[in-house]
C-alpha cells in the first residue's frame, strides 16, 4: 500500500522536509500544478518518478496568472480527490502553500521574460499571463530546490518560457517536457474541460482534427499559408472563436514563412461558449 504523501503548507516545514531528503542524497523532481488533477497530470508524475528518487507535486492556484475577468475564483478545486490520486502514485510530498505564504503582504517582485514569452501567441491574448507564471514557477523552484521539473507539452509556450527562464537565471533545474495526454477522441485533457456543455464537448475534438489536417498538408509540402488557413477554417466551422491557429519554429516559437524554416509546431487557442482551450502538435 502506498503511503499518503506528506502535505506541507509552510516554508519552514518545507525546508525541514527538503533537509530530510538531502540527508538521504535524494534527487528531486517537481511537478507544478494548479490541482483538479487528471490523467495528464498523472503522466507527468510518472515521468518525474522515473527521473528522480523523490517527487514533489505542488498544488497552488496562482492568482497572478489570472486576469480579473478570468476564472480564478471558479477554477475547479478538488483537493481530496487530488490527494488520493497522488497517494496512488506514491508521491512523496505535496507542496500546498496558501496565497499569503506565496505572496506575503507587500510582495513587490516579479520575474519578467522576453524571448518565447513575447512571440504574439498566449502573450498577445493574455498579456498578464507569463509574468504570473514565471514569478510563481521561479518561486516554486527556489522553494523546492528540485533537480528536475516536469511540464506538459500541452502548454507548449509555457514549457519554452519556463525552460528559458531556468537557464537564463541559473536556477539549477532541468526542465523536462512531457507529451500531451488526450481523450480517446483527441481532445487534450484539461482541468477546464469540465466547463464544456455536452454540445461543446462534442465539437471540442475538432481542434485536434484541424491541427492533424494542417500538419498533414505541411508534411506533404503544401503551401504554408494555405495549410494554416484550411485548419483555421475547420476550427471556425466547428463553432470556435479563434484566438490563433499558427505554425511556429518549435524551439524559438518565432514565426516561419516556409516549411524549410522548421522544426515546426502548430499552436492553437480558441474559445467555445465561455471556455477557452489551447492545444498544439508537432509537424
Ligand atoms: P495545470 O494544473 O493546468 O496548470 O497544469 C499543470 C501541468 O500539467 C502543466 O505543466 C501542464 O502543461 C500539464 N498538463 C495539463 N494538461 C495536460 C495533458 N493533457 N497532458 C500532459 N500534461 C498536461
């Protein structure tokens, strides 16, 4: 029977737990999450377990990455089920600070990044987002001092931004990307999928189909603009309001004009009803 993970909510308790781990010469892998865990999160935990001797999962719904109009207060919170899932995966420690611990009164610092954080994708639609993410992830890294941190390819721009930050700031953490887990019909698993009405849920896999179609055309040597326009149209026809449907350089996320500029990654963000979904695919 796996033991329940140790739940830690204060910085002194976290330091004591980390000291115990380093006394055992443990290597540590951190999986940052906002809770409402699904099989996609569990796949990150399993990769973490293969990389390190101890696994820490952080559960923190980070207010600074939500705009006032977004779903911070209604973001799904499923604490008991999350702990049970992590216990079943034999996770060692859950780091679950409250907002005051993460952002003490008078908090006045931020990590700001350029490069992949300023390429006109998520940053164009959600200008507040990466400042919140980098600051909280930077804090999670200095708090938990992991050797490895596992991030999902599902949030592809975020993965590139966090990896860049860790290298630029010498945080001593190797950032590892993990493939996107999907439902059987292709919809990328997401904590926000529960917001979808039955009709929207039936339309949602079209994001995946549209990317597959465009990727196929790009691989076949089709004109880049035409292949992307075709995919955008499929997404719009499925009832989505498109934020972007683009092919970018897979490492830098810079725009490309020809398939010869590759490696390529298709990235999409679109809203259906009140739910915003993002996804991406290698070409
Ligand atoms: P979140 O709790 O949504 O902030 O996500 C925490 C981590 O899980 C991030 O690194 C996400 O990219 C990753 N993640 C979310 N959905 C999936 C998925 N379907 N497959 C793999 N990783 C995912």
